[in-house]
C-alpha cells in the first residue's frame, strides 16, 4: 500500500570458502559484506564480473518519497558450472 518505487538498490555477496564458509569477500585485507548497485531503474539489472562456480545471495529494496523500504527476500544464485 505504499507509493511506487522511484528506483531500487540491488545488493549481493559471494559465499567464500568450503564447509562453514563466510559470505562476502576480502578487499585489501578488509571484509566487504555487501556489494551494491544503486539507482537501478525498472525491474531488471545486470551484475557483471561474477566468479564462476560460485554461490551469491542477492536482495533488493525500493526507494520512493518515503525513503528506502524493507529488503526483499534473499535469492540465491549459482553461477555456472553449478550443479
């Protein structure tokens, strides 16, 4: 029942390691939990430079005159060659 979104923010992170793996990545010695695409218009986005044979978790939230909404349910993406 809220106003339509003006734009969206798409956030994603990669699962790192095997059993008991962590989410996110390490960049210059610092753990980065979420990568973000801001100001996504419409209902689709392209995330490039994903690593092969990896698992990513993605979430989306909309923004309108009231500010940012709640995050969507998380979606898991297996990049090829995934089982």
